């Protein structure tokens, strides 16, 4: 779970610096699942 939390935190940081294409689509969770 720590890994998933770390990934979420990193994704959050990336989203703040630059909007992710997945977030724009409205399904960022799918991206995380594919990465995992």
C-alpha cells in the first residue's frame, strides 16, 4: 500500500506542475492501474 500511496503522491505532484492527459479525460485511476 505504501507503494501505491507513493505513486499517488508523485502523481499529485506531477498534476500540480503540469496537467496530466489522463486527468483531463476524467479517469486518472485507470492510468495508475495500468502503471501498476
